[in-house]
C-alpha cells in the first residue's frame, strides 16, 4: 500500500475505475494504491480496530471491483463513491462484531463524525447507503434545525467547536452543549430509544 496522502485528481481516479469496470487489473491496482490509505483511515475511524478496518477495506475493494461498472461520475466524485462503499462495509463489519466493538461515549462521537464527514452527493449515493447510514440520515433530520446546523458545520465542514461558535455568533459553551446533546440524541435514535 502506498503511504502517500496525496490523492490523484478525479480524472485519474475516474479512469482507473473505468479500467476496473473492464476488469483491468493494472488500473485497479493503481486505484487501490492511490486511494486505500485514505479509505483505510475512514474505516479505522468507524471501527476503531486495525484488524476490523483491514477486513472492511478488503471487502470494500472487492465491492469496488465488482461494481466499478455501476459507477457514474456525473452523480458522485470517485472518492465520495468509494467512501460510501467503505462506510457501508464498515457498518457491516461492525454489525458482525458488535459484541467486540460497541459504540458509546467518545467512540460513538468519532464514528458519527467519520460517517458525517463526507456527505452524500446525490440520490444515487443515498440508494447505496447501508441501513445504518440511512437511519443516521433520518435521525439527523429529526434534530432541531439550529442543532443540525451546528453539527453540520462541525462534521461536514470540519470546523472546531470554537469555529462553529464564531460562525453562528454563539457562546462556545452553547455550541458544545448543542453538539453534545445532538450526538446523544443521534445515539438514542440509532439505538431505538426516544429522547425528549
């Protein structure tokens, strides 16, 4: 695996995905070498354990190879499409190993952040999402609009709590409280509990 953090441009990634669709092993290897470090990082943020992240990454690249012909560059950027697959497979692995990788507290916050960081680009991407990701989207929609906005700024735009507070012209403590309560509500929603 190439350790470089510099990704090739979308055109190169598109070309390699098209090559994989034609079962071109050289193109697929280049795609893997270019994107796997970042995709592994995403799986690791969700799963928190190297061996589980490696399992999810392997399953993801099998799915990328098998479904490369289904990729439509007009609907999603290559990394968005591949990240969606990695999130799906990571949640599948998590479901299989739930007894070993329960999500709570800070670990849940990290998993939610990893899931939210790369937003869905189109309805076609939404169709690909796992049931867990769909549930997360539904739970996000149930949040108060201001709280959802604060969470969105923090996770979709990678802003710190301080930056969110400045952007919303709110006290830092208020923003921290909103985000923390929103994460608790998301956790409760995703685990089937109701919060007031």
